[in-house]
C-alpha cells in the first residue's frame, strides 16, 4: 500500500500537469478567438475546443504513463525495495490505470461544465437509460480500459525482451541496434497478436454480420475476454523477465 501511494502520487502529479497545460492552451486559443470573433458562440467554442484538446491530452497521458511504468521497473529506487517483483509490477500497472481514470474524471467534469454553458439540448442522453444501451456502453468502457492495459503490458514486454536480447548481441546497447531490435520485436509481436486474435473471431463469427445492438455488445464482451487473456499472458511473461533477466539501469 505504501509503494502504491508513492507511485500514485508521482503519476497523479503528471496527470495534473497535463490538465494544467491543456487548460493553459485552451485559454490561449480562447483569447485568440475573442480577438478575432468577439464573444459570439464563446461557450460552444470552448466546449468543442476542450474536447479536441482532450483527445491530444489523453494520448500524451498514455505515453507519459507508459514511460513512467518502464522507468519504475528499471529503477534502483524501486527495484531495491523489499517488495516482491510481482507486487511492484501489479502496483505499477494499477496506479497507472487509476491515474488515467483520474484524468478522465477531471476532464469529464470540465467538459460537463462547459456543456452546461452551451445550453445544448440534453434530451439526446435519454436513451442511455435503456438496458441494452447501458450494457453496450459498459462493455465499450471496459474494452477501452482493457485495451489500455494490453497496450501498457505489451510495451513493457517489448521493452524487457529488447533489453534481454541486446545483452547477448555485440554492440547491443548502441542506439541504432536497439532501434532495429525494437522494430523487429514490435513487428513480430503485432503479427502474433493480430493472427491469434483474428483467428479467434473467425471461429466465433463465421459468415455472420453485426446487424443489431445485441450482437455488437456480445462481440465487445468477447473482445473484453480476449484482451483480458492477453493482458494476463503479457503480465506473466513480464513478471518472469523482471525476476530473472531484468537489471536496473538508473
């Protein structure tokens, strides 16, 4: 718990910086908009602009958290703590996920406030109370979370395997060699991932089309199961490499 608190605090600060920079950028383009177009449609402009910058902020957050995850796993400050590698790995992954969810909550609150000031018709959200629609939305949200976990665990897998192989290669620590090695491993890993996942879907949906919401939801739930299985496989391999072959570099 103490380790997770420390990791969460560092990632929490990073997410706050991302929100702060996003808001500063939004303020800058708002000032430009006022000088060029006056105060007409200002609330709608703010709402649309924030949602666009929010997409960029989320991409940056995913990259920043992925980088932080790798730094933790190869850092003397964390690897030399009297804590099992499994706990360090899972705590690192969990805090990254919580930090990203925290960012989504902050962005959602800001976006909701801006939406209220647009005086837009909120009746479009009435259908969300439908059971099928709620199930579909829940499955998609879970798919996004699991997709993020698969992405981070996959990045860690590529990183650890690259470090392992480079240790057996002449000039393995040179940047060009590492770059080529990363590309080869990413290509092979994506090939295996796409081939396996694609064949699973072919076995489940042979000559079938998604014609209604229920079929779409079922497909998403199957995708959730596949992503969960991949995240478990990646994590087991990562923890093994972390225990047996990974050394600290900073």
